[in-house]
C-alpha cells in the first residue's frame, strides 16, 4: 500500500513538473524539442558573442582618454569599440590619432599574448576598425593609427582564434576563419572582380556578417581594388571600363587620389589612344586635381603624384580642348557677323 501511494505521488509530481515545463505528455524523446531548445540557446549565445558596451559609454571613455585621463582595465575594454569614433567636443579628434594610441595597443597586445584579452574587447576593436570613415574630418591624421590597428588585428587574430576552439563559436569568428583577407593590407582584392562586374551579393553578405557600415573605409577600398583589377585588363577593356570606374570613385571617394593616379598611369600606357573626355573633365575638376596648368604655380599639387609624361598627356588634352573651344567661339562669331552683314543687305 505504501509503495502504491508513493508511486501515485511520484506520478502526480512528475505530471506537475511536466506541466510547469509546458511539455505535452508523450513529448519526451522528440528531436524537434531538442532542436528548438538548441537553436534558442545558440541564438542567445550569438547575441552575447556580439555584445558591446553602450555607444554612449564608449564615447564618453574615448573623450576622457583624449583629454588625458588614464584608463583602468574595464575602461580599456569599453573604449575598444570607439577608438575610431570622431569626438565632437574635441573637433573630431579620434583615439587612433592620439599620441598615446601606441601605448594602448601595446597593452592590448600584451594581454592577447598572455591570453588575458577579452574576446569581446577584440571584437570591439574589430568593429571600430571597420567603422573608420576615410572621409570624416581629421581622417587623414588618423590613417597611420588605423593602419597600426589593422596590423594589430592581423597578428593577434590567430591567438584569439586558437582560444575560441572548434565547438560552438560566434558567427563573426566563423566568418573571419573563411574571410581572413579582410584583415590584410589589401582586403578587397578577393571581391574586386565581382564588384567590377556588378555582382555585389558576396560582398554585401560579408558586410552583413561582420557588421560593416556603409561609411566604412571598406567600400572605398573596394573601389580602389576595382581600379587595380581594371588596370590589369587589356587596353580596349580598360578604356571601356573608365566611365564605370569614375562612377565608382564618385560614389566612394575615400581613396580617390590613389584611384585617379592608377587610372592616369594605365591610360598613358595604352597604345595610340585618343583623349578621354570624361577622364579629363573628372580629373580637372576644382574638387579633384584641378587644371594641370596650375601644377607649376603650386596650386594643383596632386599632379605631383604622377610622372611628368602622364602630366603632359593630360595637359595636352586640356590644350587641345581649349584650342577647339577657341575655334568654336571664333566660328560662331564669324557666323554671327556674316548673318548681321546679310541682314544689313536685306534691309
């Protein structure tokens, strides 16, 4: 009797427990429940794996760092995601352009080698690396620091990757294992050919997976990569691509001067080619390289980027255009004078 009562009580308690867990009778052993729980656990894990401090907190610590404040360990973790953020109150200054940035990177580097660098701190540095906008104010002063940050990420990635292991890993780790080239010196080479063809599905997926914003240097670098790819084509194909390349540079001008330099040098190497009016008009714009005639006056210094023969090529294009305009104006004036003379004869 006691055994029977105990069995009934155990059965009742078990039924209550099952009811509390919202598991229907007969559901034990069903794989869909396990799959659902596993997927939910993985979703939560991936959320934590991309966790970052609030943007406001990171911004505040970055501002304090630039004002000379010494950071504690937790503040170094927080500032990681804001080192490429322009600080409005300090005229757009960035941590990566500060003279103390080298010492901050050295601390991160020592922690990575000891195995003490928090994975989310490294992820914050990765995010700030991609957030760098080459068109932002004072970006030119920050290029050296940004380059040092890339070198840091490149040589510490194997340390971070090794500590993550082969089990359940964050999505961004999976992506970097496949796309490590985004941390190399010329990260866009892999995607330049497809981008030049107008196939942006792969690069868009990469941007989504790694959280690359539209203002990132990455898109500007992709244009430079497309120019480099086009420059390797034959003369006819390269010339055909010039209008498309100019549109790409216009939309992402972060590395405009480097792109223009490559295009002009490559065009000069083409055999027996006539002047390209679109290329001439673009490069001579006041907001690009200006008229090559102004080089000697020190006004259009960008022309110093190319060899003299290339400069002479564009200068001849400009002189030819000016000469044509002169004769067009002269012809129009003569025609007007002839018309006035004929009109005088009629009346």
